[in-house]
């Protein structure tokens, strides 16, 4: 059972069930830390000036 399912664990123990084993959760980090952020403009947010012909 997950750690957040503590209420369910208690209910099952009250019903006579016993804890059999705990599972291990393994995590594989797939990201790389970026030391210096490089600001970039988002194309959808860049405002272009529109000139009217005279």
C-alpha cells in the first residue's frame, strides 16, 4: 500500500488483515541540471508593431 493509503491499511488491519511486505519505489532521474538559464522570447507572446500605410 502507498503511504497515502494509511486509512485503508488501518481498516484492513481492523478486519483481520496483516501487513505482508512493503514495496520499494525506485526513481530514475531523467533531467539534467542547467547551471545558467538563458532567457528566450516565446514566439506567441512577442508583440509585433503593425504600421499602417499612409
